[in-house]
């Protein structure tokens, strides 16, 4: 097949996305390897922060679900009761 090479903004967006992905990966690896805490402590801290964020999302979605639409949709996805 004859594909046309990307020109202009499409090419710039591709380069930007590649830079963001590579930069994020390198930054994550360096951050984890050079961290002053042990892996066990780091994982514990990450889990605690994720748990706090999750609770905050539940709070916000729970308050907004009464308005219907998008918030009701988020409530059904994230706040399922077991």
C-alpha cells in the first residue's frame, strides 16, 4: 500500500507523544531506583496514596451522582457496593 508520510502537526504530535512516553518511563525508573526508601516502604506509600485518592473520588462522585448523566455513570463504575 502507498501510505503518505505525515506532514506538519501530525508529525509533531507523534514526536511529542513519543517524548512523553519515553520521558515518563525513564523518569519512573530513575525515581524508583534512586528513591531513599526501600521498595517495600515505597509500595506501601503508593498504596496509601492511591487509597486516599480512591476515597476522595468516591466522595465526589457520591455527592454529584444525584445530578444524573455523567456523574451517575461514574458512580455506577467506581462506587459499586459489594
